């Protein structure tokens, strides 16, 4: 069972005699222009009944304590305010925030509670209003709490910034977030940075967001999200090299865990003419299952190896991709790569499969077939393929040159075509 507030427990434990706490002294020092509030005590009759309620509360009978408090008929304004605050705390403990709010309003409205009690009541009222999404009211009471106590509290400034966000006052989030950062001092807290980031992002002020994140990664170097967000915001500001460098550093620290982050880094490597790194990352994480082994990702992997001039490995992944999809374009690409790698027998199989599946670039594929057959000394098949390529306007000119070359070579070698 949660106990309510320190000042409330102090009240009952010293037989209804309240003394100023160190918090009161601090507030007085911080706002010296404010006259010190006179300490008041509840009346003897009301105090005894409240003491009985407190005994029930300390015995974890919160409902019994509340019932006792609700039966008290206070006459004096101070007694009413103090009783209302105590009842509010009971309702808050029982998980009835709206009733707690109603009684807290009764407690703070006369503005006669002792300093510690009044400050605590204002703070609890604002917190409960935040909980109940009464953000505008919460803002008023956080401000009232700070004015009354003279205290600048980091957690409170964070709540104020968050309330502004909930009210869609995005531009008003920055100042309280900065105040929170100042109030936390050397005890850095990531929440105000997240609030500033949210404000700038939703207002599309990406360069400002970058500045926030550049600070955040220095203060919170192990916070994975800040690294990935910084890399992505660099991309939004079209600073691709810094984006790649940031995500690369995050990757080396083990901070890139999502498939989207890994694929983004691989894509940046490809765009910046470092295809071998793109290929290695995709291959590693496709094989580990962190990147899905689907046609799109295998296509990216195969293309990365092709761009890195690792033809044999590129062909290996295009072969897997072709079998997975049974699409002519992938068999065509596979056949072309195998021919380039002088694996002519395998190239012929792949190229014929592409044609069987209805590939659109028949002229180019038949030219590749003609070359593969020719280099295997299969001049008859080469001649047949090049004659088909001659029918395509796109390859007719080059095919005619090959027709003569194949015929001459076959004749020289004594081969019939």
C-alpha cells in the first residue's frame, strides 16, 4: 500500500502538531520576497478524528480511514481545507483520481494551508489532472506550484512540455524542455531531449532535430534509439554521408537491430559506391534471419555482389532468387552473369529458361545464347540463336556481324551449321 505524503504522516505522528519542514525553508529562501506563511493547526476536535483516520490508514485500512474522514463535520476554513486535502489523498490512494481532484480543489482554493501542505496539494492536483488528461488545468497548477514554492524542478518541466504536446502546442514544448535540461544539471535525463525531438520532427524542423540528437548521443552514448534517429534525420536533411557514417558507427556498436535499420545502412553503402559492404551486411543478416529471406532482399543482395564485381557470388544469389520466384527476368540476369563468368553451360540453361518463361528481351537473350554456344564450340546452336536475335530490331545490327563470324569460324574448323 502506498503511503500518501510525507507531510501528512508527519502531521499525525506528532500528535497533530505541525512544524515547518526543510522544504518550507528552501522555498522561503528561493522566494525571499514572499512573506512566510503563518503556521496553523487544526482544531482539537477535528484533529482527534483525523488522528483516528490516520491510525486506520497506517494499518492499511484506507477505506476505513476515508469513511472516518468523510464523517467529520469541520467548521473552520483551515480545518475544511486540511480535511479536504487528507480526503483527496485517500481517494488518490484508492485509485479514484477525479474525486481526489475535486477535494484537492477545495483544499487549495482558500489558499490557507501551511506552506508544505499547500505546495504538495498543488503538485498532486496537477499530477492527477495530467493523469486525467486535463492538460490545460494541469499546466495552470504546475505554474501555481512553481510560483508558490519558488522551485524549478526538472520532472515538472518535463510534464509541462508533455502537456503542451498533448494540447498540440508543439512550439511551446521547447522552452519547458530546455528548462528541464537546466534543472537536471549534471544529472542528465533523456526525456526533455525526446520532447524537443518530437516537437521539431512534427513541425518538420529536421535540422533543429539533428542538433538535439547530436547533443543527445554525446550525453547518452549507449542509447540505441538516439543513434538510429540521428542517422535517419541526417538522411531527412539529405546529409547522406553523415547519415551513413552515423549508422555505420551504430552498427559497429551493435545498436542496429531492426531489419529496416540494417537495410537502410546497406542501401547507403550501395549509394555511396561501397557495394561490398552492402553485400556483406545483407548476406550476414539474411542468413541469420534478422533480414527476411524474400525476393526483394535477395535481389538487393545479388545486385550488391554484382556491383562489387563478385560475379560468382552474385550468380549464386540470382540463382536462388530465380528458383524462388520463377520469373524470367531473374533467369535472364542469372544467364547473363554466368556467361560473363564464363560458366557457359550453366548460362545456356538459365537463358533458355528465361526464354521459356516469356522474357521480353528475346533478342538480347538470344545474342547471349549465341555467344555461350560459340565459346563452347557449338556452332550450329550458336548460329540458330543468332539468327533469332537477327529478327529483333534492337539486336539486328550486332547479330548480323555475328552471323558472318560464326559461319566463318565453323567453316574454318570444319563444323557444319
